[in-house]
C-alpha cells in the first residue's frame, strides 16, 4: 500500500522568486519511518478538482546536520502541484506525504575521508545541498566541490546558505557559480553547464579529476553531457551518480529497454501477473498495451508511484518469476536491474506468467 501520512507544515521560506522550501513537523511515532538518507526525496499527494496528483520533491536538508526534514519546490509553468506549493500554503497547513525514498546517494562513513564533486543546474541543487551538508558534517576531512549553473544571481537557490557554508568550511568547500544570462568577471563562469564547460572547469580545478564520487542533477541534456564527459575522462561508471527532476522528451532514446531473467524484449499479448503488495497476493492480467503499474492500479491495488515517467523509483518492484521489459529507465542502477528490479510504470511482461513483488526492499 502506498501509505501517505498527514504532516503539518512547520515552516515555509521563499528562496527565490519562483522557489520555496518547506519544512515538516514529524510526529514522534513517525520519526523512524521518516528517517532518510542524504539526497532522497518524498512524494506529496493532493486532489485537484477530483484528480489525484503525486509529485516527488528532494530533501535539501541533511539528516546529519539539520533538525527538520525540508524540501525545495521550484514553480513550473503549468505545474499544478508546484504552483500550489509556491503560492497556496503556509505554516500549520497539512500535506499528505509518503516516506522518503530514492537512491541518489552513497554511504558517507565517518571513518573514510573523501572528495566529492557535484554538478547542478537550477533546482537540481536541492538533493546536492543535502549531500554537500552531510559530507562536510560527517567527516572533518571530507571535501566538496560544487559547480552550480543558473541564469542569473537572482535565480541561485540557497545562495545565502551556500555562501555561509563556504565561509564555514572555507578549507574544504569550493562553490563555483555559472551564470548563463549575466556577465561574470571570469569567462569560465559564464554560460551554460555543458560538456565543454565541464572539461574547462575540471582543468582549472585539477583536484576534481581524481575525486571519489561525482553527483549530477539537473535537466536531462545537462546530465547526459556531463555524464559522457566524466566517462570520457576515464572516471569509473560506479563513481558517477545522477538524478533527473523531469521526464526526458519522448523522442529521447538514451535509455535502452532492459529485460529481466532473459525473457527477451518483446511484450507478450497477455500475461498472468501475481502482484505481491503489503504481504498479500493478487493475480491480474496485463496486456501488451498496458504497463504493469497501470494494470495494478486498474485492479484496485494501491501500489506506490509518483512520476510515472521512469525518472523516480517510487514504483520499483522486483521480478521474482518471469520477465519484463522497460520502455525507459532513468532511475534504477545497473546493479538493481541485474538483481531483477523494474520500474513498473515502464514495464511490460515478456513471459506468460510473472510474479512482481513490491515488498522486496
């Protein structure tokens, strides 16, 4: 069951003209359920004129150094949820919230000092800030380099907090702001975050070429170009972590179809799928024209989901028997796919029978 909890808003801050951050009051009985990792997100649910909308928003707070769970929401043109959260809420109101999820993080042990590098654009700074604060707080020898792109200084989300952090950790934190529509003293920091810009930045800041972990968050094209640049520089794939905030254009073919358990890439006309959810089993029929999530929801099961575009992993489940193919995958790691996990919003059965388990951790 996609369990949502009613959480009271503790605080709303205006970060930029089109972005707010929201902190929540977590009741004592829910604190264990709302423990989170740096870089994870929560899913909000709200009814708009009879239509239920779910949207995921990353934590900008650190589970180590911040007392409150806080998210940031940038208003998107035509976005009903983001517009509501930017203009229609205040302290004391209640929002429906699902527990934290997501895998845009690495463990940050206190005993192992590391150098982290992050590339962010726009609201992509949100989970990066969570990672940054955690990395610097958990180990006094950790260092962090952040390259952050925006249109102008006024558009920089969390600018004041980043300035304060850079002052506090002056010997361990380097923040470089790139502005695409505002002149800068150094041409290196003018323009968009691109493959060429990434190479130039890493040449200027040589230490970033031998960092332990790399994080990328922003628009699809930016993530793709930075990822390719880092890979071309010989940086191991397992050191590069990225997260999309929006579903890529439909014509994009960057994500390949992936099959599980050697079932092939062709969806079967009809499959009998046993769904395991909250310890209970139910058999449903999934046709080639349906994805597994839609069929599960049509059957009346309350499965977890959010973006329905393959960008988050809220609808993740494990194939225990049979096989499936995904249209796209922008959220699961190669290891998760190897282990049999799928994004049910993108998956179609390729076997006559399947068992899909939402309860597998």
